[in-house]
């Protein structure tokens, strides 16, 4: 018994290292991140180059497949694997900036609402309630229709939809943190409101923010793919996973591989993000279970 | 301890004049909300002299912590005045307010909650210096001063880089003391400074506090329910019950000749290690009254052993008995 303890605590022991790293979530997420950043160095074919003679090739391991087109080609003869790699970038950018901007806006507003309470809090929170009652996807379609599609629109829409959740959770955290003695003591030592928010309240909410952001990552990717699938998001000739699915939809019966692999890419990434979020939550603060 | 100074030279540092604090409590109504007043502090007057330790005793709900909050400007006074070095706290302008906040510091009961878990000890202790409006000092000056004050409370320089969770309960309270003392305040409010600590550490922290008081001529306002502790360190003591001071005076005087039935009951409730002392009937029974609907007349009468008819009808006035001893009780006029 005693011996076992020593082994698991030894940081150089492979097993104990693996215990502290979320292996599966990272393995699921890593392909998207690597492809998103290094995409142009990874693919064999130009993801937008059409070659009609090569159209609708099945994956390499199916009869009729070609090993230089590992996952097959679409109706225009574009290499699917290259398109998946290229499409990761849109997802990565949208997830990163959408969730990031939403976090900045939502956390600031949530801290203000929670710290000042009273009228400001009431107005902000009623507004949040109202916005949360509108289905996210509907709001984004509306925004896309007004502003036109494109990466910037999706990021803006995701920011507008997601900030409310941060605002709510961080408001609650702020309400409880500001009751704690160290905040009261900061007031007694004549710290200004801004300093209290920045130095005492914000650092104590970072765990929650991290968990929330990771969990929202998956949702952001799904929303981006859905909106692109509906034709309101990223527009061709750019490449995105949602676009591949919507292009391949009509070939479903003859070329199943077109939408299938893109769908799997979305699923794996979102699963990875969600698992990572769960892991972080349990790791950082088990009290956050309701998130 | 400070007997010589007490005779002549001592002046008042802090003076509370008929201070009241009422909290509005929501009591029904949708459009036209109705409120009732919770009378947390209801007409309290006392004065704290420079360099002394003024103790406030009372069970929970007696309003002693609210008094501390009022002095710390954490709550607005409903009525009455608090004077600090002759200045009225209700009418401080902005500069005076930050001057005042440098002069008055506090130490809370729960050291674990008093320290920001995300800050290093260096940053926690030096924060009062950093936010001073009168020019920011250089990093090395701040660090030097922090180290100095940590040594004063008995912590080494190795503590500087640590986070609060790496310290023990007693060490945390020492850090809280260092933070309160770094600007050399003239008044420090101690709100149950040791009641959350292990009994074995209490004496150490109390000794440290009295040591610092002697070295730096600080005035303490000590809020506690531990009467033995108050007897040991405070020079004056005020006993509060339901927002009012029922008895106040020189600590020795009050402990030797308690006059108010509530004070007597509190003293009787203190466990004394006497062998063979029979288990007695509890000196006081029931619970403290409701501050929203305080009992008529003397607020203590529902629990008092020595009630007379007057107690139900009239509020007793504060009477001087002896040189430095005041009591608010009807029994005094009866005798």
C-alpha cells in the first residue's frame, strides 16, 4: 500500500503523468487545432482546386479509391482530406474569437451587475433573460440575414449569443466573492472599485471562466457549422466543415463519404471540447457541477 | 497597563454619539413595498481614548459587529455621529475619507477568508501601501517595509512568495495583522480576532497584538464574546444587548461589580475550572430578542431574572455609578 503511493506520486512515472493530463480530450481536440494553425503546410492537394476528372472518388480503401485522395473527392474533384484540414481553420477562428469576445463582454458585464447590484443589475439581468429566451440559432440567422454571411458575422453573432451565459454565471460568482472578507478589507484599505474588480474579483473567477469557455467551444463549433450548413455562414469558395456537409448532402446516396467525414470531424472536435471542459471543471472546482 | 496615561493626558480618539443603524427589511407589498426597520444598533454612545483597548462584549445579534462596520464606513449611519479625532465620519470629503481609511484598519475573525486566495503574501500585505494616493513608492521600498512588518508579526521573508493556502491558520492571522499594521494606523478594530483559531494559538496571537499595541501606540476596539479575553486585554468594556449598551466602564470595575443583570448572567456563564463546583442552572435562558420587534421597555426584560413592573413599560436611562461605570437598569433606582 505504502509502496503504491510512492509510485503514483512520482512525477517521472509515466502513469502518474498521464493521470494529470486529459489525454483523450486533447487527442480529440488536437487534430483540429493543428490543422487550423498549420493547414496550408499539411495538405497534399489545393483544397479549392477542382479536377472534374477526379470527381466523386471514394475513400482509398474502398474499391475505385485512389491512395493520393485518402478520404476521396467531392463532386468537383476536390480532395476531401485537404478540404477537412482547410475547414478546421474556420472552426478554430470562430471558436476562439467568438468564445473569447463573448467572454470579455460577458465577464465584464457580469462583474458590474454582480458588484453594483441594484438598478444596474436589474436592467442587465432582465436584458440577459430576454435574450436567453430567443433561440440562439434563430437570432444568428437573423443577424446573418441582416449583416450578410462571413467569418466576421459569425464571430459577432456568437459573441452576441454567448455573452449572456458568462454574464449570468460571473454575476453569481461576483455576488458571492464580494461578500468575502478580503473584498471588504480591500474597501477598508481604500482600494478603488476598479482595483477591487480587477485585482480581487476577476482573479477569483478565472476557474469558472476557463471551464465555461471550454464548454462553449463545442457549442460555438456546432453553431458555426449549422449556420454555414444553412448557407448563412461562411461562403464558398472558402472552406468550412458545414459547407462540406451542405455541398455533399445531395450526393448522400452515391457518395456517402462527403458529408460523413466532415460530420465526424465536427463530432470529434466537439466531443473533445466537452470532455476537456468536464475534466477542467472537476479538476478546478467540483462546485461548478451545475454549469 | 496604561494607568499613568489614563489619569490625565488621554484624549478621545473615537467618539460615538447616540449612533443608530436601522436596516430596512422588506415586509410585503408589490407596487408599494412596505418596509420594517431592523434596529441593529439603537442609540449607542461611547468614547475610546487614545492608546487604550476598548472592548465590546455581547452575544451574537447584539449589534457589536454593526458598530464595527459603521466605524469602518462599510455601512451608513442612520442617525447620530461618530467622531474620529474630532472629525465627523458622516461628513468626510473624499480626501479625508482616504486619510481616515489609512488611519483605521481592521482584523476579522476568519483569517482564511481575509486573504485573497489568488494573491501572494507580499501583495496582500503591501496592498494598503500600494493604493495610497500620496505618491506610489518604489517596489523595493514596499518590499522592504513588507518584510519589516512580517518580521514584526513573527513571519520570515520566505513567507513573501507564498500563497495563503500554504500557511496555517495562525500564520494567516499573522499575515492579516501585518496587513492591518503596515500603514501604522491609529485605530485597529479587532472583530473576534482569535475565536476562529485553535486554543493553543489564541494566546500567541493575543500576545502579539498587545505587543504591537505597546510598541506602536495603537488604539484597539476589541469586539468579542469571550469575556475572559476581554478581561485580560481591554481597559474599558461595553456590554451590548440588542443594539444598546447596557453596561459600560472600566474593565476591572465592571468585572468586580457587575450591576446589570445581563452582565451578571454573562459572567456567570463563563466556565470556571473549580473542582467540585456543581453543575448549576444556566445563568441565562432563551434567545436574544428580535431586533425588528424589540421588547417594550427594557429590551432584556423577557430574559431577566430580576424584573420589576417598570421594566416592561419604560426604557431605562443610562446612569453613572462610580467614577467610570455606567449602567442602564431600573433596579438601580429601586435600591
